[in-house]
């Protein structure tokens, strides 16, 4: 009887752990695909380990659909930096006594 309850608890814990592990990593956006095709598609389908597809998804997710921004055209005018330095004469060093004729 105790072994049977232990097995039930163990099974429930395994199912809960599997459900929790399934949430790790978020959604891929390919949940509607056939499982066999999805595994291949998520990993690039043999095409350069999926870098192209990952880059495409990243661009789609990062774009906001608005007009492109040209940083050179939209940049503010440059301002000249003011020079706050004070220039003067260099410090003079007294010659040693031997040079002064002492």
C-alpha cells in the first residue's frame, strides 16, 4: 500500500517536473508545426546550424514596422567644445649655486 502511494507521488512529481522543464527557454514561434518538421526547422533544417533562420527571426522581432531611421540625417548638429584651459609661461628652475658664480 505504501509502495503504491509512493509510486503515485513519484509519478505526479515527475509530471510536474516535466511540465516545469517544458517552460524553460520560452516559445520558439513554431508550436503549430508537425513535431518532426518542427525539430528540424528549429535547428535550421541542416542549413548552417540555423544561423540564417535565427537571424531572420531576430530581425523580425527587433523591427517595429516603422520607417527606417538614418542616424546621419537625424543626428543633431555638432557643437564645438569650449577650451577652458589657461595657458601661461612654463615654470623656471633656478640654476644651481655653482652656475650662479657663488
